[in-house]
C-alpha cells in the first residue's frame, strides 16, 4: 500500500508543499519538495481562506492524508484495510465452521489497496440491494447467503447473479459471505433464533467438529520392538518427521520385546509403517488407532432448547412473530395436540430445517421452511411446527451483527443493514 501525505510548509512569500510518499511494504521513504505550480488549485484554496476575514477555517491547514487508488466514500469513517476486515470477520466465525457443501468467506476481492469505509449487511445480495449499496457508496457487502454458490462458467449480462458480480468488480465492492459459519458459531444465527424463548438450556443439535486433532497427531500406534533391534529402530525414528514416542515405559523392561506407544500425523504414518515393516516380527504386534477430532463446545448446526417454564403453542407462535417482527407464520399442530398444548422443548434451525430437524425429539420445531412430507412426519410424531419463511428466520440477526461489527472495527467502518432486503415470499 502506498500512502501520500501533503503538508503545508508555509514558506515566506510563496507557497510550497512537501509530498511525502511512503511505500509501507518496503519501508522506503522519500521526501520530494514540490513547487506551488504543481498544486495551484490547493494553493488558491488556502490563499482564499487566509484572505477571507469571515472564514472560520484556520490558515494553518495541518496535514491531509490520502490513500492512493482507494475509493473514499462520503463518510467520516477512516476505514480499515480489506485484509484486516476479513481477518476480523474470520475470527468472529471461522470458515472451518461452515458446512462442507457451503461457499463462504471473501468471494469478491478488489485489487489492493482497498480500504473498507462503508459496509452493508444483507441476507441476500439482489440487484436492488446492490443498487442501495452503490447509492451509499459502500465498498463492502456482507451477504449472509453466498451470491456465488454454484460455479460460474462465465460473467455476462445474461443473468442477475452474473450482473451482480460484474458490477461489484467494476465498482470495486468486496463481497463476503459467512452463511453456515454464522449458523454454527456460538451466539450466531441459531442462538439468536431460539432466544425468542426463555430457555434454561440450549445446545447444538449437530455439534461442529474441530478441524484439527487435540494432540496434533492423527493416529496412535501401539507396537512391540525386539530388544535386539531397539537401537536401530530409534535411530531410524529420529530421522522421521511426524511421528514420536508418547509412552516409553516399555523401554525399561527386561523382556525380549519392548512395548512402545507412538503418535503419528497422517503424513508421518506411511514413513513410520515403512520403518516398522523392516522388522517382520513387529508387524503382527502393531495396532493402529485413528484419533477422533473433538466436538467444539457450543458450536454446531441448529439448537435444542429446554424452556424454563412451559408455554402454550399459541404463546410460542406469538413470541416467534414478535421476535422476528413478522405478522404471519405457518403452523402445523402435532398429532394429539392443540394450540393450547404445552411446549416444554423445542428444536430450532434457521433457514431450511428439513434434514437437520428430522427425527429430533422435541415438542416444537421452529424453522424457515420444511418440505411437505417432513412436516407430515413431524406432526405424526406429535411435534408441532412453526414455519416463518426461509430468510425471515435469519434476517433479524443482522441487526445484532451490526452492533458487534461496529465495535469489532473500532468505529473505523460504517456498518448498516440493508433496507430493501426482504424475503421474496409474502402472505396476502
């Protein structure tokens, strides 16, 4: 990134400026003295201010900073470099939390330098939302649903999705999508959705699994090495990366075979097995066990909640409509129940809950949408269902997110929620 700093020197009898150019990534600094002829307009502006007795501006202009090649909207926010914005967003909900089928993270990246000054949050990036963002002079859009999901083979003007991406590239608007990262993260979309109720306990329906093993190793290897070759084995092992002895108490025994326990990474295992295969008598006494990656407490898809006090199904419907700020929901009453039946437990899934909620034991399912047959299956189990349309079960979280991001960006970036983003389905 190149930053330029223009400072008035105020030499007697003339105007002269110092243009200070700093190439940050190379640490090179040059000072260039530029005559007033190169800054005529700026000089005239200062001269006008000085000669105007009614001016409230000080003649001592101080320092003006400009970021080269950056689009600076009409905002009082100083901005933050795109790389830093993305880093903080990834720290808020790491991309590893996303479902394997999802497409999350930075989807459109303007060439550097790109200073983010104005960010718009939206559930879906439509052409109307993009128009709104352009009118705001926003240069970063956080779209909960990824506008690039299925692979794009071309970028033309033939479809809305392609036009949106083309326009973002042309206007140097970065696009980031968190989607299922926000579904899974603790205090994310699903925790917000189920907070419509007073729950005594909540937990993920399907826990997120850590992307790494706790020990850094993928396998445990138990073996017995003949005492007469142990020195040779230890020498070969010392030159192998990714495998190490974790229990060497067997080395102190006096028997013909010495028991060893080793740990190995996925990459180191083939090399370890090659070493062990050099001792035929060892192969039959070796056991390999894969380590399971641990679940991440509090993170995962959906939420299962136990109410602090039971409420009726009608009360549950009222709470959902108030929490989501919508007038209508669709309700399926579980077999053997009524709108006055008591609800003790509920399962919630933002968006589409068909697959995740199927078979989950709860008095009530809360989600955006479910297939006809999945609703029938839930009702047959005696579980009632509240459907509030897909994006209605997600969009309200953006207002919570807005406050978090403003703090996370230290007030350097203006953050707003789209006013034109809405669920495409309306109940008439």
